[in-house]
């Protein structure tokens, strides 16, 4: 019994030892728990949030581009896409198969996705289908649980309702390239588009907007569970143009019969551009919806360069449309008077050289106005030899030739107005007087863009105001254009003389564009024809066999016309160039007439640029 | 003096129920309820798939617990070795036909239930040791000859469990067995010598370990070295615990578990889920309940008048506490991940039933604390 009692006591002692160990163990566990949750709690809280919170950028909506009446020229259409993350599927092929039971997808597309999945990381979302309609979206939405790894992504796709009519003007958006990256985080968003040409490019910063942030709670597989917080994105601003979209469309269509042509319609008083067309056009929607290789090849192979906006980047010899500048340089410089007469014998001799007037039989006795009316070359040859090239170029620059305006489209080119110094620098040769003679009728080195010719014409008939052309009237409600333009300081009587001459071009029986005159009362136009010689076919060209139709076209004359209307207090100015079109009076003048007539009928200048949509936004453009 | 006291050795069922030790049943139920709540949360606020099954198992197990407790300790005493033999055979069966799960063979599939014999073997080993030492005189404990059969009783099942292979369970059987030997009165020098030998044999053990076991030990030593691989579990568990703070994220608000960052949250990492949602307060409360259970069990052991009951009750408490320590220490990154559930709380049939069987036996010791058990039989 004693033994039993001792044993019991010993057990009790030993049981207490075991109990003490258990107590210690519990204390260690409790201490560890307190350490983790108190001392380290903050650190682990952060880690926990990092685990579960996925911060993602949200794309801003790109700003709309509208015309002066609020008609949308560039809008965002909803674009529903199906994305699949291969990692989250059990079997990619099986998941895709399930999808084909719900919506129509090309077999080739499925194969392409599977192929692509082998080459990219398994957590990268891939697009399976896009441009889904509502029915398809609804079908997929309800069975999304049976489609592991798939999600519906609601994006936006840029759409251009006026398609080809505004291709050059508005431009298009495209994927961000490496050189575009400038630190703006929004550019790193997958699928983000930025302006590549046109207004889309030059006003990209305003249109783009600012990215937002969205904090999503994700589970361990990265699937989004819910939204925690959103710092909303700031949508891009609305850009309101001076353009009249319908006039723009008319203008583009009026040029369509020609292989390569361009035209500008602008306001001589304000500088507002109402239309600006370049033929051939292209559909900017091709670029946003995905252009096929064939379509791209076709655009690139077209000798008329459909992607170039020739209205601002095409540089042509201004031809006879330049004669007013030569005349004004002579008048202002005192080398001639309004009464100066020149006798045209169909040719002009200077030293050993002989220069022909276009009318080989000669125009006879010419005054400044009749010389303009009948486009007599000899009259200006005569003036030019006295004025000199440098004075002519100074005058040309006062009328906006040979310089860039900082126009709203970056594609604008400066053209070329030569000086003696320029030639020395460029070719290392001294200026020859014969070159001045050629320059006086807008040939030789001289180059101008259709936009510049429109600006020149505006300054001629607006009382000598230095208007500059502009397209963007408002960014949101911020006014982007000046109300007043400075004077270029030309005597009004000289300008009146030019107007009288150009009036007669179209409204006098002997005028070069009389056949293209406007007969509607109160809408009559004035203007000046031009026919620019492109290039003399030299012996080397002949040796290369330049005989075929296409190249022959390439060396035909350009047809030009600058015009204005109405005659009384003119407002609208137009310039037209038909590349290799032949004569200005026969080809360019009728186009200018139609454009000025249509412009006056629509009379866009009568109303200011509207800041809100008056026209209900159409639901879907194609 | 004990023989003069003749107390309720032949109690009626009603008397036995009165003396069952309802406090222990209450504590056990409370801990189980914490498990239900945690499982409800693990399923994202749903009784299915885990909580409902766990409740059903608990209720069945609770009835079993009471029945086991009511059965006379003498019967358990007599059944000890047969139970040990049945357990041993089922371990061999597991080795032969058992299913492979988690890289180790542990289950016997009866179709309606999967049983993990090693869980019950732990109880059988404790019972067998209690019976053996009950019969061995205290003075005999000084002799190594008398300890040898105890080593066999421990060594045979440990060998088989190691074959499965299940290092965690074998270590727990060894630790429980050694504690039993200590409680039975083995001389202290043996434990010191044993400790030295164990330390010396560590490299050998390392050599025989499976790759996945080695990896676990390695990642335990430096979990951040491989945050997305093997160390992932423990790193995520620590994040969950730590981010719980003092008050926790709130019921059903544990982001780590709800968003599946926490692996095996319904089984081995249930404590993490609990402490993430209920914070330090909830974690300490659960530890406090466990402490009360230990104390209650030790008190039952100390009140027992026979060595079998004392050793059995104490052995089972130690067995239970080892589970608790190993599981919680594991999820807090104190020891390597060994794959041990938190008894009464973790989802799992075998673990729940084994724990309740254990408490049934402890309460049987409580009811029959005054029974007379012969030294030899």
C-alpha cells in the first residue's frame, strides 16, 4: 500500500512536470500569436492587402471630335470583347469549344488563339472575339460560370462616321509605339490607342484624358472578386472643329472624279477652315477596326498617295495664281503703277534667253487688270526683271506663302519661296535673272500648298488682314482661335486692283475662267486660274522609256484655281489643285465654282461653332 | 487506507451519467463549436460543404463518447491488448491496400467512410502502455528489462507509420510514449541519455527522410526563400495571422482565407482562419479553452485511484495536447509543416472521432476512478 501511495505521489509530481510543459507550450503559442498579431501585425496587414488588392488602371474615354454644328466626326463605340486567361482554364481547347456552342466564331480564330497561347505567358489575357452584339454578350454573360478563365471586356473602339470624307482631317488612332511612351501611365494600358495622324494626333493630349485607378479584390487565382475603390478616370476633352461636315463630304465627293486632287475652303475673315479635302481619300475606320494586309498594300501601292493630306502637305508650283504677288511686289516697290502697260508679243526676250507667254500669238497691250484676266505671262515677266526675286519673295511671305502657320494639323508643309541667298546656300550658285522671270508666274523653285494658296487669296480680298487658318474652334469650352488679325500693310487701292483683275477672270467674257463663272445672283465669284508645268521630259527619261499612260499622267500639268465669293464683301475662299489635271481654267475652275456655290448655299459662317450637340448622336455608325 | 473506502464501484447508469464530467463535455463542445464557425466561414458563409458534415460527425461522436465513458474501465482494461492488435493489423492493411493521398498512404476506404488507422493507433498505444505500466511495479521501472516491452509497444506501430510514410504521426506516437514512460516513473537519467542519442541520430534520420519531408524542414528554416513554392503555405498563414491584429478582420471577413490565399484552410490551417477573423482575442480564447481541457484532464488523471486510469487519462491528455501544440506551432511557423490537424476543430472524420474516443476514455477514467483494478491479470 505504501508502495502504491509513493507511486501515486511520484505520478503526481511527474504529472505536474508534464502539465508545466504543456503550460509552457501554450504560453509560447500565445506569445507567438501576440508577436505576429501585435508587433508584426502592421507588416502582415500590408502583405495581406498586397495579396488581395490588384490596382489597375482604367482607360479614359477619348474625347469626341465634332464639326461646327456638333455633328460627331470621331466617336467611341462600345466594343465588347471576350478575353480568356489560359491559366484559369482547365483545358483551353475545351473552354473555347464551349464558347463556339454559344456564339459564332471562326474555326481559324480558335486555332489562332490556341497557337498564340503556346507562345505567350499563361496569365496574359487573350482576345477570343470582339465587336460582339448585345445578344451574344447576354448569352455569354449567363454562362460565364461554365466558361472558366473567360471574361467579357467592355472597351471602346474609335469610329469615324464620315469615313473617307474626313480621313485626312480627323486622322485615326492606333496602337502606342515605343517612341510614343513619354511617362504618361495611360499609354501603358493594353490596347490603348493614341492619335496617329490628323486632329487625332495634333490634339491627342486633349483628347486622350487621364487614366483612373481601380482597386479590385482578387482571389489567389487572380480572378476579380469585387471592386474596392475607384479613382475615376478623366475623360478626354471634346474638340469642336470649324469644319462643316456636310460641306466636307461634298468637297471630298466633288474631287472624286480625279485621280489626285485637293481643295481647301476657308473663311477669309476669320481663318476658319470649313472643308479640306484630299483625293484619293481613305477610310480611317480601317485602322481602328484592323486593316488587312491587302488593304494596306493597296493604300501603299497607290501612286496618288491616299494617306497624304495633299491640301496641306502637297507642294506645288503655284503657277499663274501667283501673279497677284508679283504685281503687288512691283506696285508696292514702285516698279510699276496701276497704269503700267506692257505689250505682249507672245514672247519676252531677256538677254540671250527667250521666255514665252502661254499665248504664243501674244495678248497685245496689257494693263494689270487685263493681264490678270487673261493671265498674260509677258506682263509679269516685264515687272519681275525690275522687281527682282527677293522683293517678290518678301511680298509672297506677307501673303502667307513659304511658311508654316503652326496649323492645327502637324502634316502642314512650308512650301518654298526662294531668295538669292537661299539659292547660294542650297546649290552654291548665284541667282540668275531668268529665274526671276520664271518665278514671276509661279514656276521655277516656287512651291505652295493648297492651304497656303487659300490663305494668300484670303489676305488679298479681306483688306490685307494676316489671317491664319485654323480648324479647332474649341477644346471643351476653351476658345482656340483669335478674334482679330493684324494688317499686312498693303495699300487698299492695290488690293482693289487685284480684286478687279480676279473679278474679270470669271466674270468677263475674255477671262480665263469665264466658262466656270457663277451665274446665281449675289453669289458670283472671282478668282485666278493657274496651270503649273511639272517637269520637262528630258532625254534621260525618254531613254528609260517613259511612254506609257501612267507616267505620261505623272508629267502632265497641274490644274489650279484660287477663288472667292461673293464678289461683294467676299467671305469664302477656295483653292483647288488637280494634280496633272491639265489646264486650270478647264479643270480646276469648275470645281472651285461648285464648291463656292455649295459653300454659299450652306453658308456655315452665319452661325458660330456650337458647343453642345444639337443633333442627337446616332447610335451606331459603320 | 484506500481499501477501506468503498465507493460506487457498482454504479447505476444514472449515477455514472451524473459523474460523467459534464464540464469536460462542455469544453469539448465549445471547442468543436469554434470549429463549426470556422468551417462555416471557410466555405464563404455556408454550412456546406464542411460545417454541416462536421456537426453531424460531432453529434455521432458525442454519443460514442458518452457510451465509451459509461463502459466499465475494467472492460477497457481487458480490451487493451486486443485493441492494440486490431490497430496494428489495420496499419498493415493500410500499407497493403491503402490509398495514396498527399504523398503518403494513410487511409482505408470503407466506402462510406475513410479511416486513418494511425489516428486510432495513437490511442491504442497509450492504452497499451497504461496497461503495461499498471502491471509493472515502481521499483521495476529502474530496470531496463522492464522498459523493453514498452519500447516494443511504441516501436512496432511507429515503424509501420513511418513506412506510410507519416513522420508527424510517428513522432507524436514516440513523444506520447516517452511521456508515458516518464509518468510511469522511469529514471530521469534515461531521458537525458535518450535526448543525447536522439540529437546524435538526427543526421541519420535526415538521410532516411522523403524528399517532401526534407523540403518541409528546409523551407521551415527559411520560408521566405521560396515564397511561391513550398514556403508558400507558411508565409500565407503568417500573413493571415498577422493581418488579423488584435480584434481580427471579423467573422466571414478573413480575406486571406476567403480569397483562397490560405491553403487547406478547412483542415490543417483552420486555426489561422480563426485567428485571422477573430484576431488575438479569438486566438487566445481558443488557447485558453485548450488549457482548461488540459487542466480538467490532468485533474481527472490525478483523481484516479488506479495506475491504469491515471496513466490512460494523462496519456490521452498529452496525446491531445501534442496535436494542439504541433498544429498551432506549425501554422505560426514555429515548426515545419507536418500535416497535423487541430483536433475537434479541423475538418475531418477520423480526427474528430479519434479525439472524441479519447475524451470518452478520459471520462471513463473519471467515472470509474475508484474501480479496483488488479495488478496482474
